[in-house]
């Protein structure tokens, strides 16, 4: 009998472990709370260590022999027969009976039917509602019926019922009857032989971080937000502009903005140094002056070239953790000691970018609480033969490590379920 | 019968394309033209099924073929269907130019009609992998791979130059984790791998192919033998090497200068009264990896806990566990941010003078021992092993993988994987994960006989003058010289066609992509363009079917429009584009040719990006030498994350 | 640049570590947030709490010898912002005590200590001050328990110390 596994979270690690297990013949229920898969990668555009697309997946073997790597939207992940993807879905309870799990899950309605929609996007064109876009940084908007990002999978749009006026224009324009405004949430029970947590991390929003005035100015942003600014598919078309719409000429980055800090996040988030360098290099390509305030530069071996490149391109490095950022004359000013000259500096810039810590998403869920350890991260094998974790759910790490971990866990789960031969 | 099916995508494309005119223009090209509103839906697929018979060749003008490609591919034979992504490559990017877009659609659909005539049925490549697995290197990662595979019922042979015992494993792994963790893991792994065959040999030669490798061995006792195996996992270990500055710091000259590993041993054996003052120097020219940083911190913490005075002169503290850095500081280790340039051995001790950059102050420490942070580097025999196996090394001598982001254990060779530290220094967790990953890849290979379908190169022996350029260029080792002839090992082929572009005599033709087919297509494209658009200049974009094609699709999705008169022509890989196709494009009248490939180092077939750049440069040189403008030809990368690339490359024209 | 030889016995550092909460010193990773937070450092570039901690970590007695630490306002802004919970103002007080033990103490501080011994107050109260207080309706100050203070200071040995000690820098005029 085929075994069934529930993978929680369809970020890069969740997708990877799902691809491998389904290739091995295991049935996988992949549960994602957002409307599209990809997790944190949907925000990032281009990623280290290769500098290419964040949404590049190790595609399934049976379809893409030879070069099993595809864009998320080309991966055909959702057409795998032994994979069931549930988007906009939350887990309400997990119970373990006789060595099997029973999960109660609730899927929120998309209001657009996956098997009917042809993705012509006419519904989006006719929608009159305009509301702030979650992926936008400089006031970009989206419609009430929308696709979060261009590569979002499923490609089918969804309706944000909180903002929909039920005017019916989209229904009218849809010639293939794909829109059902009356669709209801579905609660299901799924059974599984094992669980895999691939819940990932999110960049902490530094609202309550003292000193860095994140909530006081739209020119004090996080690295994730900078990634959106640089992204040519973002609302600024890749232009790095300030909140007043001017092109930024000077950017200051603050690393460890809340990491390695007993008062905030105790651990080192590992990836921030590298993606900050990646962004710094991209800003230098636009001839923007960049200063990085750091304590230590912790770059993975595979990404050392970003550091070398940053030095080559003239990124300024200042060793010191700033005390605060204050807004003066409308510009964020960073107050920091350059510990290597022992000079106290006040650096005025157009934009200040905070490398905010990566914090585990699993810790936001009550039903997963039992599986988590220190800082809200999980061990790879939480419970022998039953519960596993991979990707950044086990701690911050870069994509290659995450992928390797997901692959290793796939084999482990397979071996534990199917037993040795 | 040649049939054309057009899709209006829920009647939305007819605002951007004049379907009636397209139909009229193409009447003579196709035997039938039918327009449907939703080909990708159930009803559309049913319609196609009812309309298409096995003898028909079909052109579908709809959306990007990935969306409808799958359901269609089950109903139609690969060689008799050709897709034109009218939605993403035409309608959505030329939305304010109904006439131009319709003209372009006609030109592209005519091209597809020719393309489908030239298509061959794909070759089926079967690969049966022998079940025997050879694991090179019996360190902890090697043991982990062996344990995982044995558990799944797969026989493994572990190859080591010399026999190991438990302590040797712990010793070799001590840079990765503390001793207790290692001892426990080694015990488990050793007992889990008791049934593995272990031989003490080194590899002297490798032949065969993935699934059937023959490995020549030289054993400790001088015997020479060979073993057959299906796949090979390289799990070679690392060693700790003195840093570049070792000589300046009197390593080898003074007994007071030792390596980090020596300090670890000393501390372990240290009696309670035997306290020393030590300075640990980190070479700033060496990028400290997280695992090296972790090793340093663990050793100095132990040393400080035993009452020694420990000073660490460093320029950067790198670790993936902040708490071990905290523990080191709290144990009393003194961290000085500065570089030790030289040391002087005196009767009072080693005099170490350095600038502490955090106080801009030169400090002098007189210490009993000067300890050098070591560099974790591949074991000495790795380079030779890589040479034999045909794998490349990075600047530090580690074996490189196929694609560093999401192919963490695949080497450039099929059937050869790399687990653990042979790739880069790793923490114990990462190394174990890497070993598990390698075991998974091997297991997947062995589990079933793979059947891959694709177009392969056909070698014309009469044309071939055995220059071996293709053998050199093939990134997958799929071409070899056998009995004086270039022979194709289809099990290794990844259907890229790089061999075609490097062949100076065009003795290699790729199925479905022959020179004749290109000539016919390019001529027709130019002719049809002139028919539809007159003297308007036009551009050919030779796009690889992976990243570049995706970027162009996404240009459609994100509405990054560009002028008409731009024709995207798909190649399996940009590395297949030879100067012949480029020059032919120019000859038929294209104003510019853009060869769009995957990002640098990101080619799905490993070297296509590089090859495309080389071919374009070569062609530019040729153009220059005959007085033509080399700027008419360009190579560039396009990726889905940069959907504006297409716009940038062709926007200067209108 | 002057070369400073770091003492092998680390006396100063070890002494600090032995004091209550002195061990928090070790948590310092020299990020410099304290210095950028410090209001004194904002005015006087030579006042650098991070640098002071670095010197204590390296057992550099010069810190205690110099009188710069006495400029600390003990506003504790540095401690509030310290990511590693280092008790910075407390450590600077320990540095002052170290100086005091070695007789390295600013003249002004000495003067004040002696004023307490003599009159029970840091600042001598004069007639005009009392008048102003009266005008403002503030209560009578009364007399400090000078004898009591003197006996306490005598008991802990400070009185004797104050008799003998002179500021090595003799400064104070620039207070």
C-alpha cells in the first residue's frame, strides 16, 4: 500500500521534499497557508549563491529528464498525480492515533476554480477595486481579484473577499465560468503516515526593535523590502526610489538589526550577510553609494564571491553596530561608531536597510508547538518514524543547504516508512 | 493533414490579434484552421482529440506550451505537434499594435508549420544502473551514505587508502563537531555499515558510463584489480592545512608555533597546573568558513576552560552557532581584531605584535605558544581522483558540483555524486544531510530503469574528421572516441546540442534541428516578415528553451512589451547555436541576432551559456574581418526573474 | 603609535571579573552600539565606552590611570542598548574604583569626597543658597549627620585613604 505524507509549507524545502517523495511513489499532501507556493522565495527575485531566480525548482524526474530544474511556473508540480496541493489552507488540529496522523485542515476559498480558469486575466482588468499590494513597497496597488506575483503557482487568480464589492463584473467577463463568488471554505480530514515540517522562516518585521525607527519612516526598510524595490517585477520596476519618489543615491545597510542580540533574536540568522552583500552589489551596479554597518561578515563559502565583488565595486564597510537611526530633514540618519577608527559617525542617507532576523514561522502555530525546540526551530527528526523537518524550519540556512536537507529527509522518510528491503 | 488550432483564451486575445485575418493568411499553409476559446480546458482538449488523428501534424497557437503542454502531450505525438505561445510572446507584449501583432502571429505560425515538417520522433534512451555502488572515502559521510543505502538493500563497497578504526573517524571529523557527538555518531554508523565491503585501495582509472562504470584500483599490497559499479559517491575527507602566513609566523622553525589541531590535543592532555598563554592567529587572507570558525571557537573555549590564557587575533568571527561564540567569550578568551604579521621567538616566549584595529593600538603579547588557525582543504588525493573522474575543482581544490544552488550533490558526470566535505567544509549536520542527499540520488537511479525521451545528435562518419572538438565540448561526457570513431553514449546525453555548434565540419546534426531545417525556417521567417511588414527591420532572438524562454514568457505575464518584428526562435540550449545559424539569420536580412542563454554558470546543460558567448564572439570576429558590424550579433543571458531583459535587448528598435 | 605590552597576569581584568556583575564584561563583542548611544561620546570623541571595555578586556591599566571614565554620566543609555546585556556603567564605575585604589582620581572628585567627610555634603551650602531656598518656599535643609558620616567613612577606611591620596594628575582645574 502506498504511504501518505503530509508536508507542511510549500516553500523551496517543502516543494523539494515533495518532489522527491512523489518521485519515489509516496503520496504527498502539501499544505500551504498562502495562495501561491514558493514561500519566502516569492519575495526575493534573485538569490545567492548563483544570482539567478529564487523560484527555480528541482523539477520532477518523470517530466524533465536530463535537466530536472525548472521555473516554478513551468515545473508542472501541481500536475503530479500523487501530489495534492492545498493552498490558503490552515491546519486546525493534528491527532495521532495508532501510529497514524489525522489532520483537520481548513482551506479558504479562492473563488476562482483551478480546473476552469484559463488565466486570461480579463477578470483582473475589469475589477474596479484598488488596494495596496502586499508585494509592493512604494504604494503599488492590486485589484480585489489578483495574482500575487507573476510566477505564482497556481497561476489562477484569487479573490480577496475582504475587499471585493461583489459587483459581479469579473463573473460577467469570465466566459469559461471559472468564478464562483459563493465558494465556501472546505474543512477536510486527511490521514498520513508521517509529517514533514517545512514551515520555513520569515523576515521579522522590526516594528518593535528599539532604535531603528522602522515605523517612523518609509525610507527605513528591511532587506526583503529592498529585494522588492530592486525587483524589475515590483511596483517600482526595479528603480530604487525613496518614499518621496526620488532616485536613491545613498543607502546605508545595518546588519544584525535585531540578530545576535539577547534583547531581540539571540541567534545569528546566517543568510542576511550574504543577501545584504548581494543587494549591495546590485545597488552599486546602479551607481548607488552603499555603506554596510556590520559586526562580522558571515558569508557562506559558496558565496564568498559576493564579498570579493562588493569590495571590488566599492561598497563601503564600516565595522560597528549603530545605536539608532533618526529621521532628520526627512532623511534617515544612522548614528554609529566606526570601531576601527573610534570615530562616532552620523551618516545621512536616502534609504536605510535593516537586515532583520529570520524567525521560524512554525512558532506562530499552536498545533505545531509540540514539535519545536530551541528558538522555535525543529530538529530534523522530531519523532522517529513520524515527524520530520527540513529547510529553514530547522534553523536559518541558505538554499543549497536547505535543498540538500530536504533531499536527505525525503530519503529518510521513505526508508522509515517503506522499511529496508 | 496539417492542422492549425488557435485559442482565443476566453475571447480575450481577439482584442489583440485579428484572428480572422490570421486565418485568411494561413489558409494556404494549413489544411484546416480552427479557432477555439479555451483549448486548455476539458472541452478544449476533447475538441482537439476529436479533430486530430494520428497521421496529422498539428500547430497550436495558444499560450505558453507549459500550461497546455501536459494534457496535450498525452494525446499527440511529440514529433507531430508544434506550439506557438501566441499569448505570452505576441498578444500580451504587443497589446497596442493589433496589426503588428497579427502579422507577427502569421509569421510565427508559418514557421511552426515548417518546424513540424522537420521534426523527428524522439529517441528513447534507456538506462539500467547496476546496483553496485562504490563509495570513495570512508569518513563519516562515506559511512552515512553506506548506512542509508544498505538500509534500502543496496550493496556498497567503501574504498579507502588505509584502514580506519573508530578513533580515526572521530579524529578526522573533529573539526565538524565536539568529540562526544562524533563518538556517538561514529559508533552508530560503524555498526550500521558492518555489512559493507571495505577495501583499502586507491583509484587509478575509470571507464564506462553511468550505470556501468569500471574502476581500476591499486591496493595497499601492490595488487591491481578492477571493480564494476553503477554509481560512485565521492566522500573524500579533508585535512587541516597551515595557512599562507604560516612561514612568516615561524611554523616549522619554532616549536612555539603550532597548528590548531595540535592545541586541541595539548589541551585534552593538559594537567591542572600546566597552564600556558597562547595566541591563536587567523589568517585574514583565508575566508573562514562557518565550520572552521566553529572549530576554532570550540578549541579556544576548551583551552580557556582549562585555565590557559587564550588570545585570538582575527578579522572576522564566523560561526553558524552564535552560542558557541558567546561561550568562548564567557570562558575568558580574549578576542583581538587584528592581523598578526610576524612573530619573534625569544627566551621569554613568542613575541606577537599586532595592531588591534578596535583601538588603533599596537599590542604586544608574549606567549608560550603561537597557534595557527588551519585551513580545511581537500585531502591530498582529491585532485588526482578528480582528474581520473573528469571532474573540475574550485580554487581551493574542492570538487565542484553541477549547479551550486539546487543540485548540491550532483557532479558534472552522471552517476557520480559528491557527499560531504569534498565539496566544501561543512558542519556535521550539513555533511550528514549531504550524505543523505547523495544516497537518495543513487537510490533513485537504481530503483527503476530510467527511460528518457529526447532528440540526440547524429554523427555523419563521412563528414567527421575526428578533430574531437565535440568530445571536448560535450559537458556530459556523452561523446567518446571508440575505435577511432566519435561515438555517442546516449545514456549520458542531455539533449542539448552543444556538440553541434562546435563541429567545424557540421558532421553532427541534431534530430529535429538539422541545418536544412534551420535554413528553411530562417528563410521562410524572413520572407514572411517581408510579405507582412515590408521593409521594417527585424530581429531574431535565438533563445534557449530554459531560462531565456522563461524570461520571454514572463515578459508577457508582466506586460513588459517590446516592438514587433522580434521573432523568438527556440533552441534546446543556446549552446547549440552555431555561427552557421547566426550568419544565416543575418544573410536572410535580420537586422540583429540576439542569442539568449541561461545566466553565467547557470546553464541547465552546464556549459551552454559559456558556449553561446564563445560562438557569438567568434562570429563577431568573423563579421569584423569582413567589414561587417559585429554589434549586430549579441549574446546575453535572460532569466525569469528579469522579465524586462527582452525589452532591454530589443527596445532600441521600433 | 605607542606599543602597549599586554600584561600576562591580566590583573585588572581579573579583578573586574571578580566583582559582582563584573563577569558581564566577557559578553562584550565590541559592537560599538554603546558608544554611538552615549550622550557624552556625542560631545567628546575621546569618551568611548566601547574602547573602555576593550581596554578592560585587555587588562590595560591605563584606563584606570586616565581620568576619562569619570566623565560618565551613568545615564545608562549604553546598558539599555547593549545587545549582550553588559553592565557598562557598572563596569565603568569599577574602573573608577580601580583608579581610586591606585590613587588615580580627579582632583574634583577628591575635593568632593573630602567635602563629604568635612561637611556631610558634596557641595558646601552658603548663605545665598539658603536665602534662595527660603524665597522659593523650600523646607529647611537642616544639618547633615556629619559625625555619623565621618565614622562610617572612617570604618570603611576611606577617610584614611583620603588623607594620604593626591590625584596623580593633580588636575581638577579643568573640571
